[in-house]
């Protein structure tokens, strides 16, 4: 049985756009009075003018759902970088940063990430599940249909597995309304129990990653490369071994110091995320690679730092995605569409570049090329807005009430 929805005032398909580089709004395909049909497996079989689809639907066993209000349909949004699984709060850090303390100073004083690690270790699996579920429901309501979630606040085998189990349980929960992509960020910082970075990374390589693979808890390994976290040599060692074990890799790179995007490119990482302090040298390297440059405007705002040089990255030909980095420390605000709209205003991005950055380019960063555009063969993941003009999606970026709902593999939420 197929399902046919229409007529939509506008369908912004995002099909036919380049994976990399700058985009102009004139390149956007906007189907007015459009319709979409998908099959019982949740994959799109037709998209086009509503009237044309009426004819097609007559030749198939189709359930028709009539749209009787103005709606704009887009591919479901993809948030390709979050730390939505954690316990506790970092209210104190935020207040201190507003008053002038730096993120790195707070980390050096034993606060920061370690503060959340202590709270997350203390939380039971059930409590951590409830906290994460609530955050993910908010993310779903913001029009996201695919969401990456990292571990990284456990930093022991037991606590990292607890975090990844919470994410796996929620991924399997039918009411969640999101496709979750789990990432192991056990290499977030070196916990004080370990003498050296190498000793901790060896512990992860021998005691954690094999279990994650055996249990199928994650395909992806991330590391924070920074002065207060891991250095480049140790990161190269760890990521190379993780790749040999079959993991995809991604890096927290160039957030404060431009040292890691070179390594990301060297190792052909899926993505290099942050890049607030990347220079022209790193921009060029990323632009000549298949490593997605992920801008995290919420982290720039949350630590009061500059934005990722998104305009320069696009003009150089990089693949640019935009994500929230939702986490209790550097980026507590969430709201992908609002963050993307602010980044666009400061970095001078077109609507097409923003939409691409939170759909198919973000999906590519996660190795999920089966989604992110509305075209035949892709997943029926959509977000509908109670609007008549797609440009209002970013103009009304902080308005939650314009979101009508989402479809995840054809299931309506
Ligand atoms: O992406 N930079 C490292 N990790 C997170 C922050 C985590 C935290 O402060 O709790 C980030 O900004
Ligand atoms: Fe992050």
C-alpha cells in the first residue's frame, strides 16, 4: 500500500544540488501545489505536481491523505552533532562565562566536562533515559528527523556503555519519532584516574571499543582534540586503531586551536566539527577533501566566540553542514533552525546553503545518503511548516508554532 499526501503549497525538494560548495537560492527546486507518494517501506516513489500524482496514484493501491491548509514541505532536518545524553546541569559554568571566565579556564579548574561526567556517572540508566527522552522530544518538535547523539560523559567502560545503551534503547523506542545515530565519544577528555592520554586511549581500544562493536552499539568514534583534551599524536594513534576496527571517525576540531582538521583530512574522517579557529590553511585542506566541515553556531554563542568561517568554507568548495552541538556546557540552547538562521545572517549564507547544511549535507556527514532530499528512492523523512512561503522558515526561525509535524520513514509524528 502506498501513501499519497497533497496538495502542499510548496515542496522544497533540495534535489539536484551539489554536495559541496556555494549554492544560490535560484537553484532551489520549489514545486508549487505538489504531492508526494511513498511506499509501505517508507521510501519515496513519486514527487511532483499534485495533479500529475493523482493520475499516478490511480494505478496503484494508494491511501490518499488530503492537505487542506497551506503547508510547505521540506526534507526532515538532520542534526549531525549533539550531546543530548547527559545528567545534571552546567548553569554555573554559563553564568561564569557570561561574567568573563573562559571555557578553557573553567575546564582547567576541574569544572566543565568533568562536572557533567560526575552527574552522568551517578545517574541510573532509567533516569538518564528519561532525561534524554525529554530532550529528544524537544528536538523532534523542532522538525528534526535524524539526530546524532554522542556518549562521552561516562569515561569508564561501564559508564560509556550505560550512555550508549540509553541511546540504543531510545533508538528502538517507537514513540521517539527520530532516527538516532549513536557515536562513541569516550575520548572526550582524559579522566584524572589515568596517568597519560595514551594509557586512557589504550584502555578504550582494548576494553571498550571491542564491546561496542560486538553489541552493535555504535559505528562511529569521535575525539576532542584540544589543549585541555587530547593532542594530535594521541588522536592519530587512537583514530587509526579505531578505523582498523571498522569504525567511522569524526573529530571535535579547531574549536580553540587550529590543530585537528589537518588530521581529520589525513584520516579521511567523515566530519571535522567546530572549526571556529580554522585558518585559511585548514579551510583549503577541508575544501579539497570529502570530510564534512560541521559548523556549530550554538557553541560559538554559548562560549562567546567567533563563528565557524562558513562562507569561506563554502566558497572554497567544502561540504558544509550545520548542527546544534546541544550539550550542557558549551552549547546548551539547542534549536537547529534558529542557530542556522543566526549563522546565516553573520556568515552571509543563502537559504539554499542553510537548508543543504541541515539536510543532505548533514546526512552525508553521518554516512546516511538515503535521506536529506525529497526524491524518488530516498526515505520519506519530511518536515511540514504551516506556511505558504519557504523563506519564512528561516525568517521565523525562533517560532516553534509554525511546525506542523514530521514524517520519519513515512510514519507521522
Ligand atoms: O562540542 N568541545 C568539546 N565538547 C563539547 C562540549 C562538552 C561540554 O562542555 O560538556 C562541545 O563543545
Ligand atoms: Fe560537541
